[in-house]
C-alpha cells in the first residue's frame, strides 16, 4: 500500500472495484480511466477519499 499503484480492470457493467487498504488508513487516492465505445480515452482526474 502506501505509494503503491495498481490497476484494476472490470469489463462488464456494473463496474465495481474493491481495494484493500491497510488498517488505520486515513485516505485513498485514486483515478478512474475509461475508454468510450469510439475509442476516446477519458479520465476522472485525481481524487481522494478520506475518513
């Protein structure tokens, strides 16, 4: 965890992800990347979830 980066892929709707966090983690930084049916890449931009 810490500054570790990982890629999770889900190709079927609904798109759901579970990310294991260490006990006591106060925040989780993430970005959602996707590709439209026409091939255009899109990004949510960086985001943070905090307790």
